[in-house]
C-alpha cells in the first residue's frame, strides 16, 4: 500500500508546486483539485488492486454523492454569495473532493488519506474565497461526500472499524479483513 500512496501524494505535491510557479489563482486550483482527488482515488483501484471491487465501491460512492448534491441544489435553490442564482447549497466541488479523500481513507486507511484531505480542504476554502459558497455550503458538500464513502466503501486490507448503535447500546466494532 505504501507503493500506492507515494505516487498519489507526489502527484498532488507536484501539482501544488506547478501552480505556485504558474501563479494560478485559488479558484482555478480548487477547480482542478476537485477533479484530481477523485481521479486519483479511482486510479488507485484500477491500477493497484486486483479485481473491480474497489472501483465499483468508488463509483457507487461518487455517483451517490453527486446525485444527492444536485438533488439538494435543485430542491434548496440557495443564491450564491456573489449574487448568482441559485445552486449554492451544497458545494459540488467540496462533495466531489471529499468523496475522493474519504474513499482513500475508508479503503486504505487514514494515514494514506492525509494529503487528499488537505487538498479537499483547500478545495472547500477556494470555493468560499471565490465567493461561490458560504462556509455552510462547503461543509454540507464535504459531509455528503464523506457520508457517501462511509456508506459504500469497505477497507481493502486490515481492520474494518464500524460504529454500532442498537438496543440502546453504542460502540465500535473491530473486524479483521
């Protein structure tokens, strides 16, 4: 798994380095990262895993997050801070970025997802900075992405940690894969 995350982490770091040299603005950086993060997550399943289980889980989580995001945008119909009408809540960029980061977290473990979460947080920041969203919009988008991954994604190897709530008891279940 270490071989898997090193190229992804380096790709993200090289991307940030390139953007600093090119002096791209915050919004453009966030736009690109919102597609790059889930692309890396899907690429990991295609190039590093045997079988298609990871790819299917990613696609279920990704498609669900996008359907929920667009459904909420259409239903809530919130005006953007810059005055444009009317699909501010929740942030699709944040949803897309965080479904990718959360997929990496759920599938491969937290330590492998740190660069993706940092990049996804930057995406959320970029949307607020560009006056496209308010903070609650990007938080809601992040939650949609994260919850979609939590629902569909199983760990690739190691232990599965699952919250348990039944019959008035709450706790955590540990299961070896």
